[in-house]
């Protein structure tokens, strides 16, 4: 979910509204990277890299994924590469090194009915 939409959820009041991550009760086995809370038992993960689109207003898509909605096959484990630190004409003090990584995987939708794209506007008139 985009930060603008999350702001709108956080300022709402009433029954069943947004629950902050540090107020979770019960057994939470894993907290997702970027998770900030939940609404109606739907866990919310923040990402500023969600592509918006415009009509008369800026539209923010939010994606809801249910259990078993998709699967991931690991085709190649993560492999990292690092060049040794050696002196050269452009780096006589050996202060630079090149680092890279590659991985191959594939994902597939397993249950189309477990995926929802929700589109909304935001009360904020600017993007983060």
C-alpha cells in the first residue's frame, strides 16, 4: 500500500479501524519487511514504489493477497559476486570493489479469487 493511502487509514477513527504493528495481540509468527499494521485482519505492508495513475485525481492501487494466492519456484539460488580489492591506475589505494548478485525464480498465480486490486484516492494532495 502506498504511504498516502496508509495515512488515510491511520487517521480514521471508529470500530475496526487501523491497528498499529506494535499493538498486535495474539500469535504473530512473522512480521513482513515494511509491515506497519493491519485493518480488518488484513496485514498492511508499505511501499513508496507503487505506480500511481491519474484521471481527475491521483489513483493509488492497493493489492490484497490471500493465503495460497500465488506460488514461487526457486530456479537458481542467490549467488553473489565480489571483485578482489586490488590497486590499479584509477584506484591506487585499493578503496573500491565491485559487488553484484543474481537469482532466478518464477511466480505463478494459483488462486485468482484470492487476489484483489483496490483502487483509491488519498486526502493528501502530494506524493511521497
